[in-house]
């Protein structure tokens, strides 16, 4: 069977209509889902868009037009739950800003403002409107697509606030007295997501969730073992947690991970770095997605028509803005 013919979806519990408002969050792979939904003309929620005069490349570097708000990569279930609670003022982390060489960084979005904010006031004003955008996303979405990316994370010892990256990698500084490593188990993820769903439905009772697991391997592990071993365990834990969560009403799993990593595809859907997903792999995933989930799939808009120069810039590899990729060592000189 040709790799592109694989379709592991037997039956999906609900359909998405063209009038449904669709939101996306999660790891780097979730950006591909967002891009293809836009390209098919679906009502994709973007409550924190870039100024229309800002070039697409610059907008992406500043975290715009990637997800439904400018929250950057949300790698873990704990991070998603805390995002909701922070947006509604129910959780205020004690370590809520990092200063580095006179610039101010958001610990929970360290990559969305290259070079940091100029002042604390600028940062706080940006965060106010960001949280307002996040609330609109959660309250207006008919469907939320969330891609589970990691089990490993770093958290505050003080209040458990979870960061997308280890403090000190992109901004801030690591302090073993203040920061600790966590590796979430199935039960942790299940509890996080159950709490998230319950709290989300308090403000949006109609929302449905589609869970996926990112096929992108870990770039590094904090554990004393090979990163491949950590990747395998992490994906297994995420997949089991997703399966358990699918027993809840209005929650379903879509097998993007299985399509990309299936033996029939070999490693053909991975780029030369063996982490990034090639466009042909993303297109296969979304082809199956639209076939089974969408009442009216719509016509795909060529990628080049969506973003001028995209193909020449990216060739056949999709360039997802991925904080975790910053952990990769530089290529040899």
C-alpha cells in the first residue's frame, strides 16, 4: 500500500461544519492543523491577529497567526490548564516575569517577543490584552483541537507553575531552589485535562475537543537516558491519556501521530533532521482529517496563495515555530 493511502480512521464521533468556530492549541504540530483549516476556508478562530501590514515572516516570529491566540506552544496538559486559569485570574504565578539585560520576558511565552519587552509596563499591558484574547477563544470555540506534545516539563517549586521551556534556555535563569523537573504520568495528564474540560465548559458548554498526539520526537530529555527512550515513553503516555479522555462526551481522538509514524511511511514523512514533519506528511494527515471530520471539506487553497514565498522559503519542509527546537545544538562549523 502506498504510504499516502493509509487511512486509520474507522469512525469519528462528530463532524465539523463550515459554520463551526475552530480553535487550535498545543505543540508545534498544531500549527499545521491551523494553517490547513485556514486554507480550506473554515472559520478558524484567531483572536489575537497581527497588524495587517506586518509581513507574514515577522508576524510568525512574534507569535502571531500560528494558533488561535498569541500563547505560543502549549506542550503539556498542565500548561493548558494553567493557561485557562491564568486568563480568568484564578491562578497568578509568583514568578510572572523574567528580566534579562534590561528586557522583560513572559515566562509562559518566552519566544513570542524576540528580544523581550522594553519595560515591565509594556509586558503587563500586552498580557492584559492577551488574556482577553484567550478568554474569547475559550468562550467562542465550537471545536478546540489540542495537540499533546510532551510529558517532560519544568515547574516552579513555589506554586507549580509550568513553563514551556526550562528557565534559562531562552530567557530567565535556572535556579534548582526555585525550579524543578516533572515528568507527567498518564494519571496526571488525565486529571489535568479533566479539570480543563470541566472549567472550559463552565464558560462554554457546547465546546467539543479533538485531541491529537504530536509525532515530533523530543529534541532533548532531562532524564539520564537516551532521548529516543524518553520519546517513546512520552508518546506512549500521551496516547494512553488521550484514549482515556476520549471516553468523555464531546471528546475525540484523531490519529495524526499514527499516520506520520506508521511503518508504511517508513521515515519518509520526517525531514533530514528526523524531527520536523515534511509537508507531504502534514497533507496526508489533513487529507484524512477533512475526509472524516468535515461535513463539507472545501477546496484547498494553494499554500503559496496563503503566504507569498512560502514554498521557496520552506521547500518541502514545513517550518513550524517550535520553542523546543531551540534546544538543538548548533550544526558543526
